[in-house]
C-alpha cells in the first residue's frame, strides 16, 4: 500500500475523531466528516443514510455535494437499490462504474453519468450487530486505489460514525427523559404547592408561608422543624422550586435509612476499592446535586463522626470521596429536617453544636394539626375532593362521622389524615362515609370513655368500657391476619407504626405479640 495513502488516511481518521469528539449536533458533525472525506481523499457525493425505526426506511441524514432537494429524494426501503441492499445484507458494495450497475437507481439524480466514469463504494453502519445505516461515496476511477482498500478504510469510518450515532441517541433519550421528568415534577410541585397554600388558612400556616417566600430566593441553609407527617418534605421541595436553583436537581437523602458508613458513601461518594463491595467509583449525592438542593431528612440521626464532614461541606462547599485525597467542590444548597429537639441533643453531646448553629441559619417550624384546629376541616374537605376525583365518585361524610374526624387529635398529622381519608374512600358504600365506615380507634380517640362507665355484661369483669375491648379485639384480629407483623397490621388499620406500638403497649399485648411472632418464625 502507498505510504502516502496510509498517511492521508491516518490524518483523515484523526480529523474525523476530533470532529466527533467535540460535536453535539448529529447532522452538522456528519456533514463535517463527509466534507473531510471529499477534500482529503476525493470521495465525492458522500452520504450517511440512517435507518428510521418507525418507518423501517433508510433516509439520507447527512451529505456532501448534494442539494437539499437531492438529499430529500434519498429514501430507500430495505433491499431497494444498492443502498437498500447494503442495509438489508449488512455487506459492503463496490462498483467500478455505476452507469453499468443495474441495481443503481440514482434516486437523488445528483450524478451525471455520461461524461465521467464513477466508482461507487458503500459500507454498512453497524451497531451491536445491527445495521443502523449506510455510508456511501463516489470515486473518480483510479486504478491506483483498490476496491479492498476503499472498503477497508470506509468500514473504519462507518464504525466511528456508528458509535457517534449511538452516543447521540443516548443523549437525546436522556434529554427526553429529563424533560419529561422536569415537566412532571413541575406539575407535581405546582399542584402540591397550590394545595399547601390553599389548605393552610390558620395564622400559624400563614407565618410558615411567609417564611418560605422570604428564604427560598436566598442562598441560606434552612432547618425544617416539626413532628412527623407535618409536610417537611413538601416544604423543602417548595423552597427548591421557588429558588434560583429550580432548574437544578432536588436530591432527597434520609439520614436514618442507612448506617453511618453507607450514609457517608451515599452523600460524598467513594472510589473503587475504598471498602468491601466498592467495585467501582461512584459519585455521591452532593456531586449529583451540583447547582441544586440537597434535602437531608432526619438530620438528627446522622452519626457524630459524619457531622464533622458535613460541617466542612457547609462551610467550604468541598469534600473528598471515600478512599480519595482529591478535593471536590460543588455548589449545592442544604435544606435539613428533623422531628427531634436538637438543642437538647446538643446539650447531651449527641449532636455537634457548631453544626447545629450552621444549619439553624433559618429555622422554619411547621406546626402539628392539633395546634391549628381551624385547618382540620379545610384539610378534610380537601382530601375528600381529591379522593372523589381519584376514585371517580362523589364522596360525602355524614354529620356524626365528620364530628368524629374533627375531634380526632391526628397524632400522625397531615400524612395520617391523607392515608385515613383514602382508606375511607375505598371502604365507603356508594360514596357515603358513615360511623360504621370509621375505624374503631377513631371513635376511641375522639370520644374517650367516661370516668365511671357502666360496664357491659361482656366487660364487667375488667371494668373497662365495651369500646375499649372492641378496639383491642380489632387490633388482635389485624395482627393475627398479618402473622403478627406490626407494620403490616398498622397499614391495614390505617395507622402509623408508632401508633401501633403505642396501642400494643396500651392494651398490654406486647409480650403476646412477641410470643406469637416467635412461634410463627419457629414453625417456618
């Protein structure tokens, strides 16, 4: 092979790699590649034809030396003409004179065959064993360049093009997914954000709304305080959505969900081999949140040794991955939340004082429902309307049942109300929520037994009211149906696991629950 040709081909491959390594626009990049082939190697009227999966046709995606009108004519069915045959067979094609080739259709009408003798070379563009396109060029007849050499070189170019097309498809797919997720997130946030403001009419919630509006556009860290179920996650997302970082990611991390060593890796990432099971390097959640917000839920559960690393990140916005000495700087805002009393934890040495003061730049206390009773009826109506729409029927609550719901203290706050109202929507007959529809624990909590009850015949021995016994029986039946697993029984009854634990102790059946559970495990 001519050394000058080898040198020219190597130079062309270098230029092609440079073009594709920097380009983002598929058509523009392919046209630049074809231009290099024309200028450096005299490969005229080059085209890249890609498979349209929806229509099953090959269509010119990029060309050099063709007008827009000529390019538009370049559409081939699989097996149609030379291009279609290359796509169907996956084999290269070479003709020393296209004017004598019966399969050559000249659909683009770009060639004038009467004055010049043209050779035609075409190779498949293959990705993962499947033909995704065809690369073709015209060559003025040149006896110094063999067909084998042209096919070999163009096959290399086609491989590079195939990888670039695949990368471009992945980028497009990811962008479509991100756009779809972004639209969906905005819809969800908009809906929940509006709900949040509509259903909070009390003075306490108005103060929360004012504080959100003030702090959201700032760069300050935020500490959300309040009981479980009050909506701290929703408030964190609203703060992000109203901030200048709204286009960035919103990353949620539950600090109580992972042990300390795994939590450190989750937040800060790790390098390959930094600990057992670290088979590859992994970016942490702070890196993923660059330009956005990290929501650290249950911050009080973070181990003390990890709190020091978080403090440094809050101060300097930098950290090192586990197993690495390379410092990484990212720009991520921290919103933290807890239902614990952090000052008491600081006094007890369970939480770092300097971290507490750093997080507590802008605290927002979200009051429980019992501190804003005027919101309870609005919330009940809100969830009633939402479930009416979700389940396609008009739901209503009879006056006596509504009174019970209004009197219930809602220890699980808004989350508990949301779950119970959905359960009632499912259990209601013809959309009517009656006293019989309500779980017994709602009756008991909303209407506590009198101090000196008249014992019913079946409860005279214990001196306890019949309702107390009925609630205990309901609890035992639910536990038995769920193989004495408290979390499953709680889900069936529409209460939280914490409430389930309280009732188990209240009725003095905690030992019984452990015994029955142990017996079942022993049998299995």
